[in-house]
C-alpha cells in the first residue's frame, strides 16, 4: 500500500485525480458489504462442492485453498497497477460487477465440472487419490477467477484512499477491518439465515445483486466525487526516505532476515487454514451440520483477524501520536 503512496506522490508530484474526503465513508460502507458477499459466496461454494465431492472436508479444503490463493493472486496483481489507474474507484465498481456476473455462472460451471468428472471416471478409472486431485484442480480453477477479483479490491481501494486529503497511514488497516466485519456478518447470515430460508440459488441472487449495487454506486460515486488534476492543489512531493519507518516501502525494508520472516508467515498461514479445516470437521461431528459448522468456524476466525487488525491499527495510531507530541 505504501508503494502506491510513494509511486503516485513521489513519482509524479501530484495525482491525476483526487477524491473528496467524504467519499471515504461511502467506500467503507461498500467494503463492508463487499466482505459480506464474499463470505456468502464462500459458504455457498463449500455447500455446492460438498455435493460434488461427496465429502465436506475435501470441499471445504478446496474452497479455502481457492479463496486464499485467489485473494493472494488478486492482491499481487492489483498491487502492480492500482497506483496507475486514473479512476480507481470506478475500477473497483467494475470489479464488483464482474464478481456478481461470475458468481451467477458458478452453479452452471460446477455442473459442467461434474460432467467432466464423470467422463474422467468412465474413461480413465483413476484411483481415489488421483481422482480427488483431479477434482481439486478443476474446482479450484473454477473458483480462481472470482476470488482473484475479490483480492484486487483492497489494493484498488487503497489507491482511492491515498488520493484523499484525509489519508493516514492507518486508513488501509481500518478499511481491512471494515471488510472483515462485513465478512463475519456474511458467514453468519449465509449459514444460519439465507441458506435455510431462501435456498441456494436465491442466496446467490441476493449476493450478486448486492455486488451489482455496490459496483454501480462506486461508479456513480467516482463520477460525482472526483476532482480533476489542475483544480486540486497537489501535496508536496513525498520521498520514500521521508516516510516514517512503520510505512516505508517493502522493497526498502528488505534485510538479511527477510526470508526467515516470509517463512514464518507461510507457516503461520499453513497452520491457520489447516486448523480451520480440522475445527470444521470436529464441529460438524458435534452439531451435525457441515454448513453451520463451517459458518461458525469461519466467523470466529474472522473475528480474531478483525480484532487483531483493529488492535494493530490502534497501536500504530498511538505511536504516531506519541511521535508527533514528543518528537521521538
């Protein structure tokens, strides 16, 4: 995120467009709803793949792997071009609409994949492990597109926040917390209210319509809240060296221990998702419903992530305040 700030400010001296400070509140609401729809889809896809795989543990593992892989891929891709977008808020709106369109196609794609499974079984007769791997690859590839689009949303919205006068170093942390809060609600609503009440297809329609509304609102907001180049006074050039140590670009923070910390992050992610799958399996045996169990476990994990992001953001704000008051 800091790379976005440094590229647009230090590289050009001014942004090509600015957004009003009031638009940040609307962006926060959009991202809460976006997080909600994302977890609705995750619960839905786990339920749908459970019918395809015939085993909920394999289905949940596939959905989690695809979801996290897509988020990582989308974030990495968007991080490369988000700072160069002339209208990042409009791009965010189009991404949300694209997620809705693809989500409506997922049930049809899963049926197509199911037919491919049958053909593979009839002609190749693979063993259980090879067949499970084949199903994992096809199902994961099907979900990679929408999850990649979801992963793009945070870097793109970060580019919007950087172009507001009210931007702070903790703005993206707060945005991430809002998204996680919406995701918690989405996991609970999908598992305990929407699916039991509306069923599978109608729940997909509700989530897709919400994505379309978010997208259209973001496009409209981009048109109404943007201030063009020359009318806005550019801020002073910000060199990377003048940024606080806590918000230095990542490529300048690379040190001798980088690989060790990256390995720690990898192991932490591996353990976290493995634990999530295991706890879902255990809770399913207790309450008897894989959908309820998955919704509860996912919601609890997201609560922890949200509290952690909030706490880190609070500490960073406290440190920034102390640095300002006491010049440390």
